[in-house]
C-alpha cells in the first residue's frame, strides 16, 4: 500500500482503528440504541392489539366491561406497577454510584412489585372467568384477554430479566462498568409500565 | 495468551487454551474454517452468503410452484392440479417468493455489503445477526414442511379472514403459514434492530450520513420499514393463531368479528412490505449505474430523500388494496390521492437514474444490463401501479391478472432484476472470481424476454377479465392464446435461472486457471472495492477515513476543471492488501444463536400437534437465551492486541465545510498531477 500517495491527497488511510465497542457515531451505545429501536417496534405491536380491543370492546353476548371490571382493585395493582418504575430508577442510580448493596435491594423490590402486579392480574383473570368471561365467550373477552395477557407476559419477561440481574450481581458478575445493562433493562421496564398506563386508561377507565 | 497462528488472520478464540462453558454444555467454538464453522459463525459475510444461498434454494421451490401454475393454465380445463392443490400452490408460491426469496436476498445484500460500505468490521450485534438468519431458515423450512404434513396453506399470501378460519380451511396448512411467518418475523425484527444500529453507530471515521453509499441508505430505510411493519403483521398473526388454535373470536363473524380488521392490519404491514422489498434493489442500482456510466450518481440528495419519502409515504397508502371492500367514499378518495402522490418520489428516482446514464461513457456489462432492465421494467410496473389509484378503474381490475402483471413487473422486473445486477456485480467481491460475461449477457436477454413473455400478456388477460386465483378457465373467452404465451415465457424464465446457476459453477471451474480479479475489477466507486476479493475476515485493516462520497473513486481519480476524471493514483496503490500480518480482534463464534432459533419451530410443531412439545421447544429457547447471556460477546481468551482507541469515528461535524475542503484539495491535487 502506498501510504505516501494517499497522504498527499489528504486521506489518512493509515489512521488508527476505531474499536468496535467504543465511541459510536451517535454517542449512544449499541445496546441502548438497539433497545430503543426494539421498544419503538413494540409500540406498533401493542398499537395493533389496542386497536383490536377498541373495535371489539362491546360484546354481542356474555358479560360487558361495565359488569365485570373491578376498577378499585385494578387501580391498586396499577399503582403497584407504577411504583416499580420508581424502584427501577433507584436501582439504576445505585449501580451508577457503585452501591451494589442498594442495587440488589432495589432490583429485588422492583421484581417483587412486578410480581405483585402479575399476581393481581392472574387473580383478576380467575375472578372474571368465574363470573362467566372465558377466553372464547365473546369478541370482547378474546380481545381483552389477549391485550392484557400480552402485557402480562411482557411484565413476566421483565421480572425474569430483573431476577437474572440480581443473581448476576450476587455472584459478582455485574460490575460497575456494566451499569448500562441495568439501565437497558430499566428502559424495557419503564416501557412496559407506560404501556400499562395506556392500557389501563383505554380498557378500564374510558367507558 | 497463545500466540496467533500466522495462517489464521483473524483470531476467533484462544486456541483452546481455556474452555469457557456457559451452562456447562458446549465448549466455545473456535474454528473459523471448515463446514462446521458456518453453523457457529457470527461473521456478517458468511451470514450474508447463507442468506443468499437459502434464498436461492427457496427461489427454486417457489419457481417450481410457479411452473405448476403456468402448466395448469396452459389450456382451458387444465387437469394437472385440482382446485384445492391449485389454491395451495399459488398461496405457497406468493408466500415463498415474498418472505423467503425477495426479503432474504435483500437481507443477504444488507448483511454482506452494508458493513463493508460503511467501513465496519461487523454488524453491531454479531450473534443476533446469526440468530436472525437461523430464525429465517428454520421458519422457512417449517413453512414448507406443510407440504409433507397435509398440504400447504390455501388462503392466498394475504390470508384474508374469515376464509382463513378453521371452518373454511380445516387442515394445518394455514397454521404452518402463520407460525412459520411468525418465526421469520422474529428474524426480520431482530435483523432490523441490528442493521439500523450498525448504520447509525458504526460508520468509519468521516463517513457522515450524507456520504454513505445509496445502498446503505436504502438499507437503513428498509430496516426502519421492517422495524415498524413486522410487529403489525405479528399482531394480526397472533389474532389468527388464537382464533385457529384456541377458538378466539377475532374473525368469527358470528360473534361480531370483523374481517376488515384483518385486511387493515395485514395491509398496514403489507404496503410498507412492498417498498421494503424494492428499496434494496433501488439501492443496488444506484450504486451500480454510476460505475458503468463513469459518472457520479445524478442528484444524490434527491435519490436519498426520495427513498426516505417512499419510506414515510408507504405507510399512508395501504387501503388502496381494499377499494372493493366497502371502506367508504372518503377513505377511497384519500387513499387514491396518497397512491398518486407516492408515484412522485419513485419517479424522481427513475429520472435520476436516467440522468446518471445520460452523457456517461456507458459500459454495457451484465450488471449494467440488469440495471437498465430494472429501470425499464419497473417503469412499466410503476405506471400500471399508479393506474390503481384511479379507484373506479381499480374496482374493475381488482382480482384480475392485471394486478398479477403489475406486481410481477414491480417485484420481478424491479426487485429481482436489481438483485441479479447485484449478483453479477458483487460476485467477484464475495467469491473471488468473475462470472462469465457472455453467459451473463445471454442470461440477461433470456430473462428479459422470458419475463416479458410471461407477465406482459397478463395485462391483456386481466383487462379481458380473467380472474386470478381461479384454477382454470373455460374455452371461448379469448384467454387461450395469451395464457399459452405466458406459459412459454415462464419456461424461458426458468431456463434463464438455470443458466444463472450453471454460470456460477462454470465460472468457478474456469476461475481456477485464471488470476484473482483483484480488489477492483469494475473500476468502482465505493470503499468495499478497496479491500481484497474475496473479502478477508476482518474486512478493513486499517479502517479507512472517509472524506467524501464515492471515497474510493476519488482516491483513484481527481477532476479537471470541466469535471472530467483524471487518474491520480493506480488502483493497486490505494487498495488494501491481504498480505502481511493482520492482527484484528473479531467477535467470537457461538453456538447459542442456532440453538435458540432451533427451539422456535419445535414450539410451532407443539402448538399444532402436542402441547408438551411446545414445552420442550420453549425450554430450548430459554436455555439458549441464558447460555447466550452468560457467554461474553467476545471470548476473553481471544487475542486482543490491536487496540488503538485514540481515533474514534468522527461525528457529523460540519459536513459542509469538510466537503468544501475536499473540493479545494482535489483541485489542488489535479493541478500538481496534471
């Protein structure tokens, strides 16, 4: 390679190599940007399911939303889920400060709050089923269980990620310089919370 | 650390010194050579080649299905296929060609080329890249196993409800279609995230967005379309899956299910899908035409921004597929208008390509012929497409062969001709030998003639009123002649594909006695041509600093005052060499992507036959994900010497000023050289 010629034109072909993992063009790390894009895609998935629910919210037979929803109960479990976003923020802030003890406390708290929400959803589903709202009962029931069930699965996956992080941290495999892993899981967690605000409003609150 | 074996240029792992066993199952794979390495490779180039090879395999299957259709329609009252078999064949033909051929060939080029065009060593998430490929392959195989397990899907590739319900299609064909495409959807989605991050984050120093080659731009737009279109299809398919597997009521008309919901969801995905199939080919043509015209692309910003405009406007035209479904006059009006508008950015591209060729020194090599084929054929397809925006006319044409003619002119005459241009153009870069030029030209003309014989007559048949998706027709409607022409054309087309495959092996055999074509056989413009052919595992060493568009060209050529190119450096001087020691740290191969992807079709079979099989598949997926997460992306034992961090990629700082400086520099250079 004739570096001299190239240098004359002002093209530094021998310029040092940018390392794969550092210094991205946007300044956002690959993992974080990837998660943001994935969440953007998730918006469309939930968009499709929410639209479906809105079209089918009035059943032709079987229990109607007004008859079956227990709004105070769901409000309480929604509050629990929203509080888990706070503990998630505290977890991220703890690892960024290098406080591994608090990281574990807040990760565990987030996972417990999330599990409480999922348990509430399972209780709710069971109660609805006993009142005669099966998955195949009406177009409303199919749309309701699919939408909220999809969200519940998302929360469950989030809980699995939180517990995995907790286990890694306990085994000393989550050092401070990997705090971004916690942050990225946090992004997912907050997204799932925000989607629930939307679902709670659209499904339960708006008549 | 073990010392590098000099024969092994890039070092995947630590030569077996320390075994890393996540979950205690596998030793981390270390070889980057041999057939086994393909299963564990995370190299974007190998994955790109596998995408291409798998797509060509599915192309042969889809092509055979097309030939069955054409033989059945050769004469009135054909008896080769029954009505039921015909339904399966045309459904699987459409599904295969769209999801398993055109999309993956786009993915093949995106995977192989895009990192090279932006001067990267690999994609952002190499293991996710491998996972995407295996999901696509397993999804495609799953879809096609339907043929052996009771017959393929029979509802058309759009699978309209309620025709797709268990009542009207009691077999498992539609379930195979549904679950198979859910799996390939995962492939597309993870691939989209990966490639977008790669383009946005991993460009070489100086490669600002507006200096990127057009193919890279079109890849970016395409992947954004995938990112947002695939989840809509996934939502629709989940509804269909729940309807068929668990008796939900989404499309059960009796319980108030609305078939139009499926149509809307499907086409909100389906129309961006159309553009994400054509845009990679547009990108290829935009990079190939300037090489054989020996001129820069005419109006680069227009090409880029019209591509972006297509990306945005593609979301606002979906209901033109539904003019006859009773969506109401306001909707029809709005979607007619948007459909007319979207022809504008497409027209801009056609204009730019023609203007690129105008007054250029055209070299009519095979890739160029296919490019010109694309421009002419796509123009015909585009014009017949814009006629659909006239709703009253479209109402007459819906479900006739006129539509079939239109989208084949767009997808075969457009996308596939572009891919053929890309195959002939990039073959030496990928495999290290040129395809035979004479055979290539014969290949082009056979394909061009066969294509027009097959699909040209369908315009006439459609306007005569021949319906699509009907397995036969009666004598006396005047359909006989043009159907026979189309069938003859289909066999000519098949011959041209056979010739292409023959050319691959023929040229490879001939190449053994010929010299390597060198890094730059076409005197090309973009930086993927400055590295050896075939591309070494580490791509670039060193990574080039980019100062302008078509950077490689301007390393070779300056400009005189009247903008004529003047040679300023010999090609060999500005190209990189494979010789010498290249101590480059690369992502390590991994078993986990293929393991994780392998669990998905097992879940699928479980959903159809016995649910405990789903559990096993699910466990494989979960185990795969945990093995993956516990395995560091880079093998800690791999060599890690080459570590200069003081020259990170330059951001988009003052691109205008940088360009001004480039101009003055090149002028100065010409003065000294001249």
